[in-house]
C-alpha cells in the first residue's frame, strides 16, 4: 500500500493550489479517503473526507466553501482543490486511506501561504 | 464540535516502564475513538480504533480502554521506538477532532 501526495508549495494569500494523492497497492474505489493537515509545530486537524464513489463529502468548517475534495477512481487518485488560501492554511497535508481512522497515510506535502 | 483534551501534555518515562495517557471528550463519543502515534517528520500511525482494537501489526504492549468521555492509552513497557507524540481522535460526530497530543519523552 502506497499513498503519495504532491502539489504543495508556496502560494500567496488568496491564491489556489490543487493537491493530489496517488495511491497503489489496494483497490482505491473500495475505501473512503481523508485529508488531514498539521500546521508547523501543531497537532493534527481533519480537513475533509469522501465516500468511495464521491457521492458524500464532509469538510471542517474552516475550509467549507474554499476547499473541494474529489477523487478519480479510474486514476487511483484523490484530490484537494484549495482556493482563497489563508495564512492559517499553512500546514503539511496528509492523505489517508479511510474516512474515520486511516490505517495508511502518505508522507505529506507542505503548503505554505504567505501573507 | 467535540473537544478532545489529552493529559498530560508531556510524560517523561524510562525505557521499560509503563505509561498511561488520558483523553477526555467534551461529550460522549461512545466507542468511536482512535489513537495514533506520530514521530517528527512522519505521518501518523494508527495504533488503536474502536477504543481497544489494535491495528494490524501493533504490538500487544499498546492497549486502549474507556468509554463515553474518558479514555486511556496504556503502554505496558516502553521501548526506545515508543518515544513519540500520541493523539486521540473521535469519529463519532463530524468534524472528527483530535486532542492536542501527549509527548512521551525519555526520562
């Protein structure tokens, strides 16, 4: 099982980024998936999760209306579209296999929002 | 939103000793509680879910207990690889929330 995040980087406040999570080693379409973030030196925060077929999504209030989680089961990929980024979105973003308690995680991708 | 509070913030333990980490929820999460271990620069590692079920490959020295609002992670005999941060997480009510973490350090 492998999950590999990409797409992080430095962006100005108000800008956009699209994170990707490429998975392998398991049947992607059978699992809920999650994005969890960790600000520098801080704890973990659940950002969003998505059902196997993409028909159900959940977001933490702080990102609602700005972030969109999606998936492409044909490409074994999970995405997080992040718009109108704020300084407080600066964090390492992890993708995880599972909607409630992921047992497999990627190594994370760093998003830095400069004000 | 359910607030998860962990104590203590830091626990100093010698190798071979036991450790108990506490987690309190601001309202009942029933048995929908998980524990993670995280080392600096690494992803979280799922240790326990549903309060007391160890994930695949997790050593038996890790155990979880509790229900409702009070939970405990017990490490029976700390090994060198166990010094890390530990987080509890509720998945009873969205948004899933985690405690602020307990750092287990070498005494």
